[in-house]
C-alpha cells in the first residue's frame, strides 16, 4: 500500500492534477476566511460592475488631502475624456456633415475642440447615421464640455433645517487622497454579476457546492455500478442476465436526455443541490457496472478465489476480500471520472435551467445560467462567465490528469 | 523390462471407496457449439490411494478436477462421496463437503490472495477445522508444526506476503495448509508443473509423506506419465474427456493397450537413448 502510494506520487501527471486540485480546494477553504459573508449578498445596485477596486467618493472627499503636482496629470485626464478613437469619430462626424476639415491635425486638441464647439448641435441628423451613433456623439459632447470645466470643484452640504447649500470644501486638480486612508475601499477582482453580487466570492462558494455535487453524484454512481457489477460478474447466470438487461437499457437511452426528463419531472421546488447530485448519480452508473463486471468475470475463476471458496468463505467475504481489493485501483479511477462528469453534468443541467433551484447556494452551472439569462456574453461582461468556465475546466482537467496518472501506474502497458 | 518396478505401488482395490463417479459428464455451450469436456467417465478412488490422472493439455483433467471439488456443476452423471451420492446443493452443504476435500493448484503465484499475509492463510485453516477459539500460543504452535513439516520456518514467514516467497516455497506452504486442514481427499492439479525439477522432487516427496501420515487419498493430476508411474498406486489415462485406460501403474505402463497411452509413454524422454519424435509428426498429420 505504502509502495503504491509512493509510486502514484512519482507519476508527474498525477502530481500535476493533484496540485491543481489542492490549490482549488485550498482556495475554497481559505478565501471565505479572508472575505467572509454571504456569497449571494447583492452589494451592487447596477448590473455587471467591472472588475477593479472601488473607492467611496463620499469618504474620499472627506479624507485629508495632499497636493501633488504631477506633470502628466492633465494629459491623462484628457486621454480619459477624449480617446484616440473619439478623435477619429469626431472627424467622421465632420465629414458626414460636410464640414471642411482640410489642414486639421487630429492630435491638435485645441483646434479639434474649437471646430467641434463651433459646429456640433445635438439636433443635427447626418444622413444615414443610426440612433445609437447619434447618442454616442451626445455623450461625447458632454465629455468634451467637461474638458473645459473649471479647475476647482466646490463641495457643498445641504443645511438640515434651512435647506441652503453651505460650502464645506473644495477640490482642485492637484488634490490627492491616500487610498489607504479612505474608510471604504472595496476590491472586486472579478466585478459583480447581474444581481450586483461579488463574482469572486460567489465563484469560490459555487466551486465548493459543485465539487460536493460531483462527489455525491460520483459516490452514488460508483456504489450502484460497483454493487451491480460485482453481483452480476461474480454470481453470473440469471442474475447476470437480468442486471445486464437493465444496464443495457440504461446504456441505450442517452444519459443526458434521461437526466433532463427526471430533473424536469421532479419539479423545481424539490430540486435542491443534493437531489440534483443523486439524480446525476442515478443516470451515470452503467459504465461503471459494465466495466466492473468484466473485471470480476476475469477474476472469479482465479485460483485464489477457488481456494477461498474451498476454505469455506461466504460469498460476501469472497467478494469483499478476494475480488474487491483486486479491482480497487480500477474503482478509484472510475470514481474520479464520475466526480468529474458529475460536475459537468450539473453545469449542463443548470445551464438549461434544470439545475438546483436555490437562492441560498450558488453552483458553477447556476452562475453560467444567470450570466446567460442576463446576456453577459453579448454585452461583454466576460467576468460573469469566463472565470466559471475556467474553474470547471481546471477541476475536470485536474481530475482527468490524476486519472490518467493512476492509469499509468496501475496499468504497466501504458507506462512511458 | 520386468526389472522396472514402481516405487511403492500398493493395491487398494479392497480399501473402502472414497470418491467415485458414474457417467460423469461436463458439457460446455449449447446447440451446435456444445462440447463435451468430460465425457461419461467412471472412476473409483479408494481411501489412502495415490491416484494419478494423466492426459495432455485440453484432455479434460482440470474440468474433471473442478467437478470433483464441486467448483463446477456436473452436467450429467453422479459423483459419490464415501459411497453416498454427493450433495452440494446449498452453500452450507458445500462448506461441509470442502472439509473433506481440498486442493493444490497448478500456479502457486496465482493461488494466493496477494493482499493477505501468510499468517492469515494458515489461520484460516485452523479456523476452518474449528480451532477459532484456541489460545494464540496453540495456534502459533500448530502453524509452526505445519511449516516445519514442509521444511519452512514459520518465524521467518510470519508477517510476510506469499508473493515474497519462491514458487517452490509457495507450493510447500500450500502443502502446509493441507497439513493443517487434514482433508480426506487431496486433489493436486499439476502442483509441480510450474516449478523447477529440484523443488518438484521435494513437493512429491512431501505429498507422499502427507499421504502416509494422514491416510488421505491423493488425486494427482499431471501430464507427465513418467512421474505418475513412479508415485501412483493407480493411473487413469484421459484422452478427449474419456478415460481410455486405467489400472495399476505397472499394467498401464508395461502393457499399454490404448494407442494414446503408447504415445504418451513414447513421448517420455529417456536418458542415453535417442528421443523418438515420430509421434510429433503423427500429431501434425492429424492436425
């Protein structure tokens, strides 16, 4: 046993898969300690806030200021308001309106802005320009007006009784605050989703749920497959025929169709994460049953089994001590694959809206379902679905890699 | 030729019957594919007798031995155990029957469960003989005795796995197992064919010693007619699932009647004589 484990950990494939899985598992346990709280808490009011660090404007305006004179500050400010693409668009508008732009240098901001201010009217409708494009120019115009805004912003406070505005401070272009001193800074490395929830926190929690679903589904499938495979392989005869008949029926019906039908007929209210996991397990045992059976058939006429029979051991004892240990490595491998396919099956089901009905725990499939329902893929909110896909891929990849590594250890013909 | 004598052949025809068969048949497959592996054989094995069943590969020896052990069902015919029809219809009856008949298999390397230590193999035998509640010291004493019977030292084997031993040692451990179990019948299915010639002599010697000490019937299955001649009290020659010749070794070997027996005898290599390989040609022509 000790030797086998040592051998297993010498397989580079197994170790790579194992390390990836351990990293995922550790993240699952450690991240909630760093960032505790309900993963489904809707912190954002809008949808799909971009990944990044969010600083409270209110707190920042009341934090002690430092004056920094940075030479490139104005340029950066200008670039943020007026990008190169915006400049090109402005030129496009001029040509659409038939304005003479000969001799105009696109990088000459002042000339460009003067021309714009002289000619642009929000009501003008250049021929063939879409509504969306016209709205874009309206937004651009607003931004351009900010460029010429005054250097100082006045902060006022409404008086509680009279309702008059009282000046309490001002902000100039050279005022800075230290982020570390601002009371409220929220880092959202993966932004928020359609309900304004922290995607990273949700993802970590969903990964845990999905792995548990995979483990339950894998355990159910392996137990059913193992029990039926052992029974039909060892007992043989009519029992074998009956079990194989049922197994063949289940094999012929596409598993996923069966899964959809069962999930649908269970009904939304009963479909918790555990129920979905068990349903997945109940539809994916056939492969294990068939392969365990063929392994057992090759074992049952071995001399050591005959000797065990002659020693008067009971059927259960022979199966447990003379057959099962010989196929244990095989069963472990089958289990790993079942866990991996269980996670994928949950994701597929949830994507179709047949996954666990839950408002308390996210799963990887549900996260993709939400992202799809709120068109994250069409409005460019990649952070809502891409990290989920990556996580599923990593889990499946690590489990399959571990499986291949084990296969190479236990099956000498596959060794390099 | 009359100078050649078997070593210790005795006549057991008057001894009580231990295991006998009437029209024992085993068929595999159905319809056109039905093949008789063992074809209506009759036999009488007596108590204390050393019987050899000789035949080449595929002649049905191992199928017959599995039927005798009750590991395979008999298609047709009857096996009598100590004069009475054998009843192994239930698991309990089978276990009772196996107290009376035990086996040594051909391949020592696959005869042991690789996950069980040698101690547990031997302890199993003591438990089977009803020694489950004996004190530990007594059990160790019994195991030590059994091991020393086959020239093994229990102290060196304890806590070891069977696959750590050599083929010859494993087969001797099998005999130690039989020594503890003391069945009425021992079925040895080519126990020496997978081990080297020196170990072979030791194993055979131990089997004979075991028979002499316990009075058990030994059914020795082999493809080596020369070997059978030297150790048996009676010999059965098997060809294509049938016994073509049976009787005392002297009779079978010195005055063979069946052509198959003659061929088997001529196939035994003799030292200082050129080996007659003509039968090989005959076989090829048949094929």
